């Protein structure tokens, strides 16, 4: 009886001091309160560890390294994080972060161990910190980025009549070829908001198949990349 009492008392003291009880003898397990903190259990003994600053622990990740970007992990109630270790450009040492100027919405930083790499979104897109990707401005919902224009600088506006697909249904985001530049095309987001897009180098936009294609397959653009003074 005395032995059982000692074991129980030891468990109570361990809990009071915040000791982590391993669910299994071996494995990595999340901290119940802090998303970037976890425990590495070996033979039932837990060792406290932290993800690199800016990354959080994902218990569902099957990889050996279970630390991942915040937007890839559901932290649930594990809302606490370690104090940030910022550098000149990076709010935390790792992660994707918006430009320091709130009016610059198409440029973001990929921070790796405190070193920042500036990345520019594809024309017409804004960076969204919640998803870590570039999305349409309407989806990003960024403030201070200016109003959404319904007319581009070159005068293009989305036509009032929505194009129909083969089933006779209106196309959600119709595309249109640029009148002068074979490499460029327009996308009308939800049929009303114009965005200029461009094909990768070596290809041109084919309006018939609604995607980028080889120049020889698009009438009038066969010589777009040849040195004949046609390409700007």
C-alpha cells in the first residue's frame, strides 16, 4: 500500500511540475498548449523540443521532421508560440511573410533561417499570408492595395455578355487573347474583374483551346519569338 501511495504521489508531483507523460514509449507528440513545442519520447522518457522559429509541429505528419509552415497545420487550441526571433526583413526566422510596405501586395518574402528571398506574384495576383500563396485580390482581401479596377490601363474591360461553354453554361472566369501581344491574355474574374496574365517564355496564348500553346499552333503568332522585330 505504501508503495502504491509513493507511485501516485510521484505522478501528482510530476503533473504539478508540468512533466509530460508519453502516450507511447517512443514517438513525437504535440504539446497541449504550444503549437511549435513538442516532445520526443524514447523508452517512455520525454525530451522537450521546439520547432525552428516560424514553424509549428504537425502530429499528423508522417515525416521524421514534423515541423511545417503555419498555413499547413491545424493547431486547434494550441495557440501559444515561442517568442519570435526576427531579423531585418523576417518577422520570424522561417515562413512566408508579406512585404513590409502594406501597399505592396504582390511581393512577399520566403524566410529561411532568417534569410529573406523576395518573390513577386504572377501579374494580377496578391500574396495571402493565410494560405502562403498568391491569389486573386478579391480572395486575398488585402487592405491598402487600392480599389479593384474594372478597367485595365490598356483599356481592356470584360465584356458584358458572358461567354458560354459547350453545355451552354456561363464560364466562371473567361479568358481573352491580347490584341497585340501573343504571349499575353486576359482573365475576367467572375466575369467582371479583368486581370492580365502571360504565358511562359516560348509559348503563346491559344484562344481556341483557352490555354498557352506552341506558336506554330496559333494563327498570326507563328513567328512571335523569331527575330523579326515583331516581339517587343
